């Protein structure tokens, strides 16, 4: 199932590789969306606010592991494009040890700091009980997140985007079935929703790890022993840590905004909790297309095929813009029915605020689509530091404007919503101008 992206028609290769990734991550969104939908409909708005705020926190924590795995995956793709089997095996070994150690540390810190989260996120008293109960269970799934994302990143790096999709499909269906069972039948409340998610995560994590170990010769070679040079560790660290910083800074900014949202009370919290799931689901395909584009660029960068890189970049921009325009129109039109999926019809104030959020964010999905392509491009060309710069610009603007505008009575909570697209477009302009002025340097090889 491995696919060499350095050969064949450019756009067809990229799209066929991207489609399973898009479908897979849409399914992955079903983990928390299933929790949110079932909790919102059957356990009330305080439980919905608790699960929604927990999702933002977990996104931040898992973004650390995701960033490390994505950074390692970019290096795996380059080694695969170079046909450097020994270098690929050494990178696999070094990255696994590094990310496993971070996973253990992160899990310990999550439990130690559990009770400090309430202060940091300004969680209201009526929400904290459910939120603490949910987090105490969901933190147990951090190791499963590592397993899935590490082995999925490896498989995608060597051109296999089908198998990660299969394992996600199985676990997503399992998650929904267990959600219904634990919440509606066993009456376990928000803890039951968290238990369903964690069980499903371990199914996908352990399953894909066993598959990769049995089917991939590079991993079997690592099991027999692999010598790790300091130079390899430095290279893995430069890719993984900077990508991790990019991902975690992005989600830390979102987490800081979550704290500001929480200060407006349970109604705004519930509206944000539901709307942000719809928002993430809407632009998730273009995010995953950006990751597939990154793998395509990295393999061709390793193979020193500049013409395919340029052709891939041009085609990716066109596809991303068309998709974002279509999705923006759909979210604008169907904002209210989409909110009604998560919120009871009688909660008109929550629905109204959620619709306002979706129509502001949804009108500017072209901005986030372009930004995901820029992240993928610079990661694949060995410039993960530039992705960090773009993230700092995007999120720094978002956080600063959110706090400044929301303090003005004329804007209020709407100022938080407007800060997001402004941050996207400032980062886009920076990334595009950098590429224009440094194009020759970026596509040169030592």
C-alpha cells in the first residue's frame, strides 16, 4: 500500500493520497463530536460546556505529541524520497524514544496539574465538577494518542494513507456505540462519554502499532537493534521539536482564548463548545490536505525534484481555495441547523451566539486553508521554524485582539470571533511574501 509520490501525475497522486487522510481525520473528529452531541442533547448545557472546554485543553495537550509525530514524519518522507533505508531506520528509532519519553512526562504533568486547570481556564463553579470528572478519565488516553499518531505518521510518510483510515473508522464507530451505551444505558454521565473515547483511542492506537510492526520491514529492522548517532538525534529534534512548538503554540493560543470565552459564562461557553466543533469539522479536510501536500513536497524534496514541487504547490493552492469557498458558503447558509444538532431548540440564546461565531469564522476559511498549506510547505522543505513564526503571528494576533476587542462594550464576545480571521490573513501574507523572496534558496540542495 506504500505510494511513491515522486512519480506519476502530480495532482492525481496528491489527491489520491490526501483523500484517505481527509476521511480519517473527519472520523477522528467524531471522537469528541460524538461526546459533544450526546452530552449536549441528554445531559444539559453545563455538561456540554464542560466537555467543550475539555476538548480545547486536550487539543492543546495532544498537539504536543501530534507536532512531534508530524515533524518526525516529514523527516521520514525525505529519507524515503532519498531511498536512504539506513537513515530512515535510525530516524524511526530516535524519534520513537524521544516522543515516548515526552508522552510519559506529559501524562504525569496532566494528572499533577489537574486541579490547577480550573483557575487557568476560569471555569465557573457550575461547570467544574463535570469538567474535572471528564478530564480525569480522558487523560488516560494520552498514551493511545501517541501510539496512533506516531505509527500513522510513519505509514503516511512512506505513502500509505489507507491503513490509518481503516483503524480510525473502526474506532470512531466503536466510540459512538460506547458513548450511547455508557451515557444513555449505563447512565455514567460525562465520565461515561470520556470512557468511551479512551477505549476507542486504545483500539486504534494499539491496532495500528501492531499492523505497522508486522507489515513494515523498516520497523522490523529497528526491533533488531538500531544504533543512534548524535547527529540523527539533532536532526529529529530540529524537525520534531519545532513542529511541536508550532502545534502547541497554536493550541495554547486557542486555550487562552477558551479562558476568555469562559469568563462570559455558561451560555457563551456552550455556544463556543458546539460551534468550534462544527468549525473544526468544516475546515478539517483542508487541514489534512495540507498535511498530504507536505508529505508530497517532502518526498520530492528528498528526491530533488523541484519541478514537481512547483507543480504540486500550484495545484494545491487551487484545490484548497475552491474547497474553502464551497465550505464557507455551506456553513454560512446552514449555521443555524448545524447548531441545532448540538443544542436543544429551546436554548435560543446559545444557538444565536453559535450562529454568529460560525458566520464570522466560516466566511474566511480561505485564510486558514492557505495557512495550512504554508505550514506543510515549510515543514517539508526543512524550515519548520518558519511554521512557528507564522503560528506566532496568527495566534499572537488572535489572542491580543480577542482580549482587546472583547473589553470594548461595542464588540463584547463578538470581538473574540473577529480576531481569528484577522490573525489568519496576517500570517498568510507573511508566509507568501517569505516564499516569493526566498524561493531560490528554499528549492536549493546542498
